[in-house]
């Protein structure tokens, strides 16, 4: 099942580009991403045995949903206030927070895992030299902190309930939270053309269902810190796609011995090395 991590990373790497290509208010994008995802999981729940979480599992699933909404309500606007590279890099600093939160869920974090997370984080930061707008960067950091909390609560909830039970509550709560924020802010949530609604559906189907839902499934099998570190592949993929599709190419070179190489290449190498260290440790634990 470890190969599903690669599928999830590829899926979430498309999110920033799809969002940038969607002509809608960021809060509307957040709402429809979550609302359509909720409808998809509810449709799935109607076709198979399904039991709503109860007790502490319900509380944690609901709280996780609120944090998921905060994550998207901060990160998606940041994409319009800074570069894709800066936004996706900063929002994926959450594995650093996970090193501290993992103890709260009783997970073992050894030296290799810690070094892997820090290496991957350093690589993700290196991917971009130009930090972009200050507000956009701050919003991305809020998204990182809220995502770390979301993964932590998700790990606790998934220990008691199945993937479908968890995501129905988490996604539904997140969608209702985004709806409330949109209504309070007076945002246009409905009046968009068919192209925009098609983009809403694409954002919900690929990065959400093939990305986040796969990670929620894997939270029942692997450590939260492993899932958190794996998502550090997102800024690599998103930065490359932004360069190809949006023409956003991070600048800057560095000297490595006699060679002058792009910092982007250094960052990608460090990120993938760090992620590989954490995943390899997870494979050893699972044996």
C-alpha cells in the first residue's frame, strides 16, 4: 500500500495549478472543493455499509473538519497573493510541527525520521528563492499549522473508525464551515459559468479525492508524520507544473564545488531524499 503515497502526492501537486486556473473567489473554490468531495463520499456511503462515528471519534472527526476548512481557507487565498512555489512550499512546512505533535498520538519518531523530515523541509524551502507577498506567505503558514492539526486528529480518529466514516464527517464539517465563512463574508458562491463549475469538479476529484482521501486512508496504516513528510513532494510537483503552465520559474543559482547549479534542482533533490528517508523507515517499521 506504500505505493499509494506516490499517487496521493501526484494528485495534490495538481491542486495549485487547477486553483490558479479557476476564475472564482478563493472562498468559493474552498467551499465547492469540499462540498463536491462530501457529495462524492456520501454517494459512496449510500452504496456500502456505513456507520457514523460516535463519542470521541465523532468529536475528533468534526474538529479535524474545522481544521481542514481553516487549511483551505488560508492556503487557497495565498495562491493568489504569492507564487505557487512559495505558497506550496510554506504550506508544506507542517511536518516540522508533526515532529512535536506525533508524541501526542503516541507515535515513535526516531533520528532517521527526524533527519528525513528536516532534510525534506529544507529542500522544499530551497525550491523557492523569492518568498512572494508577505500576506500570502503568512496565510500559507497558517495553512501549514492547521494541516498538521488536521493530520494529528485524523490519525486519532482513524484508529477508531474507517476511512469512509471519518471523511464523511470531516469533509462535511469542513464544507459547512466554508459555507458559513462565505455567507458571512458575502462571497459569491453560486453565480459562475460552466467552465468554473467544471474546474470545481476537477479540483474536488483529483487533488481532493485522489490526494487527501488516499492520505486519510493511509493514516489508518502509517504514522501521521510519514504522511505529513510525503506531502512535501507537492511543492516539487507544483513548482514544476507552475513553470510549465504558468511560466513561474524560481530564479537563483548556487555553487556546488566547481559547478553552478539551479537552486531548484538542489531543493528537489533534498526534498525527495528526505521523503525517501521517512518512507524507508516506515517500510522497516511495517515489516
